[in-house]
């Protein structure tokens, strides 16, 4: 199909040309004396993205799932009790992993479309007088439902119960696009991957561990080899890895961090917030609902759009892909067929997103959903024009030349 594929799944996201170019490198010796110049800066700069001073960042040739496993296996022992709310496919999969690693999981069930249930978490922690719960696991941004949970609220629940459990947060689809404050929120293990806010291909699993988590790792008895913090700490201290790292991805990460810092992290978050506002305006104009149940949980990186009864969301996605070369995210598991997702994170601006909204609108109309063509696109345009001041008029050089010619001067 001619033209670019419009990639609007909530990860992998569009990889900026600068990052693509940075990854086109000849292979180097990863044991050379020069190699640490690249890696040491990555370890320290990643901490800025997690907003931690005290934490330590680990980069694994892996994905978000590997980073989940690294966080759990390094800090817990088989039989340990942990507390985890389940409110979407990714919290579900993480819980499944916890069980398969031999942990005893107290699951708090919540509706898909809700955020982490703070009161229930606090009550469970209060009930645990013996302090058997070793960890509380929360998915910050549930990519399956477009829901962002209140991590500061989870920390407050732990503090209210005076509970010493470690706080584990999945920041896979929030890091570098929604504000994440590891130190301020007292997060002990923050987990992410390269293919979302970091604007890279999949292939890096990233974990940031607090000093308390690193201490716990010394006693933890879950088996780990590839993911072992201790091996990583020994090698990383001088800028090396205990195995062969992916050189192109590390160069890509360098370019991605440079781009994020050049824009400024707070500006990156504000851009995502504003872009998400336009998508939400479009959904309202289509007269459809988001899967997210309450405005306070609305995600700035992904919007899950419920399709009307009798329509299969997979049909919208299929038509969007085959007819308009637009990739939308599928409904997963419990919400399969009930929704489609628009990813709006990473290297993205208004006009790119208008293309996705236009394509979604056409595909919805094609499968019989009663949306008025242009309604969502128009609403998003209005929203973005309203929320960004019009730039001051700048006089172009050509106008100056033209004006001076018309008054007779030839030296303008
Ligand atoms: N957690 C969340 C919130 C995700 O969105 C994903 C993937 O989309 C994962 C974990 C798993 O990450 P990966 O597919 O990189 O293993």
C-alpha cells in the first residue's frame, strides 16, 4: 500500500528518524575501553526519566515482561505473599507470572476500566498485622483499558497502614510520557520497556530499583541467572554487561534520551496530556464511551474506545488496517471485540493523530457505526486550537523583501 503505515497501537510506537539513524551503527567490542562512555551515561540519565536520585537503573536485552520478572525474581523468595489488584490484561499477566514464580498472590479484583482500588489496598495492608505481604504490585498505566492509577495514592495507603512492603510499579506504558516520580512516590521497583514512551523498537527491559529493593535482593531466594541484579551491578559499575548487550538499541536509547531532554520531560508530559485531550474530544463527538470508568483515571497515552453493542471492535481494526493502512490496538482478553484502542504516545503531534482519528472514523462508518464523518476530527481540531495559543505573527523574509521593493528600496 502506498504511503506510510499509520502506527497507532499503544506500543510499539513510531521510532523517530533520529533514533533510527542512531541505531544504524557498525558493531563494536562491548569490552573495549571506549564502551563505558555510552553505557555509563545511559545508566545515570535513565534515573532522571524515572525521577530518582537514589535508585539504580538496569537495562536488560529483553522486554517489559522480562523487566517484570527481573523485579520479582531479584527481590522475593518462593512462598512470599504479595498483594496485587487485577483490573486489566497487564495486571492479569503480571499476577500470572507472580504465581508461576511461586509467590502467594492476594488478588484484589476490580472492574476492567477502573484504576487501582486504593481503599481495598489499604484495608488489605491494615489486615496484615504479621507483615507477611512483601510486595504491592500496581500497573501504573493499564494499556488494555486506557486507565492510569494513582501511584501516590498507593504509597499513601502503604504509609497509612505503616506497612513495610516493597512497592512495585509497572511503568511500561507510562514512562517518558506520563509523569512518573519514583523517589517522591516511594516506588521500590519501577519496570519499563523501550517500545513505548522511549520511542524505540522493543528489545530493552528496564528496571529501576530503590536502595531498599537492592537490600532485599541480597536475601531474596527466587532463582535468577540472566536477570540477576548482583551480576549486573558488578559489570555495570564500570559500564559493562555480564553478557553481550544490544549495541544498536543502546545507541537508540542514547538518541531517545537526548530527544526527551531536549524537549524537556515536563513538556513531554504536557504534550501527551494535550494530545490525549483531543482524542477524548473526538470520542465524545462520536458519542461513544471510553473503557475508562472515571475521568480521574483517563490515560494520556492510550484511549480504549468502546464500540456499540452488535459491533465487533476487531472489525473496525481490520477495516482500518486493510482499507486505510492504519494500525489500531485490539481489545484484549475480557474486552476482546468490545473496544479498539488508539495509542497516543511517543513521537507524535496533532496532525499525525488527526490522521489516526480520521482513519478510525472512516473505519467505524464502514462497519456501520453511526459516526458523523469529520465529527471526531473536528472536535479534536477545536480542542487543540483552543488549548495552544496561536503563535505571534512572524514576518517572513520574503514579505520584507517584497514590501521594500514596492517602496522603491532595492537593498532590503
Ligand atoms: N505492561 C504493560 C502495561 C504493557 O502495556 C505491556 C505491553 O504492552 C507489558 C507490560 C509487556 O511488555 P512487553 O510486551 O514489552 O513484554
